[in-house]
C-alpha cells in the first residue's frame, strides 16, 4: 500500500505527458528527456562558437583543434545543423536553396529537430564520458536567426529549444562579432556566390541577427565572450585560446546556472590541473 500511492501518481504523470496534455503546466524538472536526471554525471565541458556566416567560426575551430591537440586533449568537434545522420538530412533541407518557401516556423522546428538529435546522440554521451565537446553553433544561433532575424517570438524559439536540448547550456560560448558589411566582403573575396538559403539574406536580416547575438551576450556576460571578428585570424585565435584556457584552468567564473553547486568540482581542475 505504501509504495502504491507514489507509483500511481507517477503513472498518472506518465499518461499525462504521453497524451501531451498540460505539458506547460509542469515544472521544467519534470520534463525529463531521458538523460536529464544524468546532468550531474556529465563531467565533460561544453563549448560553443557562434557568429554570423563568414565570421570565421570554421577557420577558428581548425586552429582550436590544433591548440587542443598540442596540449594532449582530444575534444569532440561537431556542428549544427547536422552532426548526426538524421541531422545531416535536416541540414540539406535547411540550407539547400532548391527548397523554396520554407516558412520561419518550419525552419525553427527543423533546426530544433536537428539539435535534439545531436544532443541525444552525440553531445550528452560525450559529456557523460567526460569529454570536451566543441560545437559550431547551438541554441544561441536559433535565438539570433529565427528569433531576431526572422522575427519569431523569442520565448517561442527558446521554448522549443529548451525541449529539444533538455535545457542543456554551454559552459562557454565564443561569439565572433562581425559587422554584416564585412560578411559580404569576405564572401566576395572567396569569389563564391552565396551558398545557401541564409547566405542570400540581405544586410537588414544580418543586422538583426547580430543585434540578437549581442543582446544574448549582454544577458549572459559570464557564459558568452564577445570577440571582434574583424581582427586578423591569429588575433582572434589568441583571444579564443585565452578564454578557453582561462575557463579550463578554473579561473573563469562558472556559468550562472551552475554557480549554486558549491560541491561540484570546477571543471578546469581536472583538465589542466
Ligand atoms: N579574421 C579574419 N580575417 C579575414 N578573413 C577571415 C578571417 N576569419 C576567416 N576569414 C575568411 O572568411 C571566410 C569565412 O570564414 P569561415 O568559413 O571560417 O566562416 P564561418 O563563420 O565558418 O562561416 P559559415 O557560418 O558560413 O560556416 C573564409 O574565406 C576565411 O578564410
Ligand atoms: Mg563554417
């Protein structure tokens, strides 16, 4: 009898969630996505890089890969959209200019679908295994592009991504800040026509996206480090490794959401100590 009551409640909650009823009424903690209870066991470190197309993310991740390797680390590098077989399929749908007429809402769901797959299949297992994970774009991209750029309500974009990721947040985000005009200059220098659906958007769109990124940085000053992407490639690299090394050595403040856990080890100690 004693054990029956809680079990019954759990069953009711189960059915409630299965039917999709009243999900919004439940506290976030109950919206378990399978791995959420394992968050404390995730000893790895999650880094992301963000910025407008052409800001230099891929260029910098190549350099960061070498920097880590020289120091004996073997981080997992992944990217969005994509990073999984399913995600790569979604990436093709999202970036291929042949698929015209994709409405902003569908676009937002596709990005979050790819992200849900990446989190479940790649990021969470790697963090549970104690690895450093470096991801080219994450939720901040959706808030900046689908929210600020496309004009979808920000709380909606945040909501679907919270569900997609189980509210997983990067420990450190490197934001390469670039003026939209420079983005075009770089693409032109490459001598390539715009490659995908987003790259054909004009300056007004990218100005809103940039403003979205900067707003996020203002709101999360401890997690998001803004680096001017108009500097030379090596100057940007220098700043990136300074922030990463600071974080790994534990000298950087922990992200706000983890600050309360006094007993959890600072991640850096184990990696650089
Ligand atoms: N600091 C820099 N100064 C000048 N040119 C740069 C700099 N960083 C990158 N580039 C050049 O800009 C172009 C775009 O860089 P890259 O592909 O790394 O950007 P990205 O942010 O990954 O873009 P995307 O979002 O489209 O993947 C490349 O030709 C690269 O060589
Ligand atoms: Mg890139």
